[in-house]
C-alpha cells in the first residue's frame, strides 16, 4: 500500500488534482480499484500539504448489495460512507433490455454519481481508473473509433460543476490486487450480468499478450506516448 500511496501522491501533484479545502468524493463501486483508491486517499489526506476531506459514496444499481464490510472499512479509515439506491439495473436490463448495456449504464452511473457528490457538498469526485485502464481505453478508442483518445487525469464537468480526478493512473492493476490481498480489503462482488464479457476485457488480454509474446516494455512506452501526445489533459505542466 505504501507504493500505491506514493504513486497516488505523484499523480495528484503532477496533475494538480487536489487543492486546499477540497471535499473529494471517492466513487466506491465495491470493486478492488475504488476501494484501494479510497484507502490511498484517506491515507494521503492525513499528511498532504493541501488539506482535503474524503467521503466514500456508492450507487446501488438496484441489486441491494451488502455494504456492511465497506462501512466497517470506512469506519476504520475515519471516512464517511454514503449510499444512494437507484433503479438503473431495472432500466437497462428489464425495461430497455439493452443488448450492449455498458455505454448507457456508464452514462447513467456517471450522472447519478456526480449529482450525489454535489448533494453531499463535494467539489471533486475521484474515480478508480488505474494505469491498465488508461492503456485499454487508448486501444479501444484507436481500434473501435479510429481516433487517438483517452480519458483525462482531470476533467471539469461544467454542467455538473464538478471535477473528476483519477489519482491511480500510475498504479498497475497487479499492485492493486496485491494490496487487496495483503490488507484484506473487503471487495464486493460485481453482480452485473455483463461483468467480465466486455470489449475492455478483450483489450486487457490483447495488451497482455502483446507485451508477453512480442513487445516487452510495451505498457511503459504506450503510457509515455500518451503523456507526450496532444491528447487533452495529459501533458504535465
């Protein structure tokens, strides 16, 4: 976890993600990425020069999962935990019966999460996208959309008047898995029927195979290329 906190701080400083008196909502899905992000930011908030507050927020998609272990984790971290119950699952799968549900679901979740963060007085929302997510998103845009693109480390959403930050962009997924195992972080199983069968999962496998079989060091070079590119928000000042 010490390595993850260090890399998180580096990303926060490189991209000016956090300022004095920020109230940062961590979007906690219950998965490993968001829970490790919560732990890292809670730890960082204890000594970071810019004083900020962390709150954990969760959207229940309609599955009514058991969040008692997450509540216990938040209590141990000294972080407030808030849950908003929604009917997104019903809309996506029961009413609209989407054959490709991920895009609409993501859009609805983003909107609801931003609104919930604002309700709780937060001016920033931290998302658990890690280094592997950056590369997978880059490949998805290149192969499926024919453009050089990726989400930004920091994004201002003018309609919601809130900043999205992604403090885990330097952290590898394997390190997150290690932290979960070593620190007994209570991951809540994703109940979505589309989990694990997405195009993102295919890109994950593609990148892993390319690096393993033909191009050692591919991940590092790809990430460096993204930082040096003209993709919005990635160049370090």
